[in-house]
């Protein structure tokens, strides 16, 4: 996986989390995973199709997700569980929006699907298909994880095979 595909997501999550959590965000760890993904809290799944295909999982420990939900609501939460799920999907949407803008500006063409909460069935299937980069971000309210698995399909012009006229 190309670093130029991953870096926009790192930049985006850093900016979004620093703003919504009101404090510093640091990369605690970066590793490659070849096995299935096990969520650590509340997780959202975003998929891509086009020149870039794959998916990103944004996974927040419950304490971090609750802090984000409180920040976004600006008041006491009537239904904390529902507010946390909505907050994680919204944070995923913000991160993806920022990263996609950077990738589009660099000339990549692809479609992004709406973030959805990662279900148990999806969790079992995710990660079995390809290698992923797992990033762990540390905040004063808990850890946030990003699991990225993407492929770039556009070939360089010199790699294309010319069509033969018949």
C-alpha cells in the first residue's frame, strides 16, 4: 500500500480528533496486519470503489467516543449509546471527507460510500482479503484506531497494453 494513499487519512484524523477532543493527538503505533480485524470499541466502516478500492475502519475506545459525543452534542446526552454511535459515524465522515478532498486534489478518482457501524458479520470478513495498515492514536480520552486497506488500480500509461486493430 502506498504511503501517499495513507498520509491524507493520518493528517485528517489528527486534525479532526484534536478539534473534537480538545487536546493533542499522537501516533502511538503503526503496524501491518494480515489477519482479521477485532474492534476495540465503537467502529465505523467506510468503503471505496474506483481507481482506489478498499476500506477504512475508524475504531474508538468507548471513553474517547463518549467524549466526542459530549463535545458534538454540547449538552447532556439523553441516550448515550445512540449518541456515541452517531458521533463515531460523524467523526468517520469528517475524517474521510478531509482525506478524500486531498486524494481528489491529487487526481485520484473513486467513489466513497457512507460510513456505517461495523457489524459482527463484517468484522469477521474484514481483513481476510488483504493486508492492512493499523494505526493507533493516543489521546487524553482514550485510544483511536484506524485500519486502512486500499489498492490503487490506475496503471501508468507505459504499462498499458495497446489494443491491436483487427
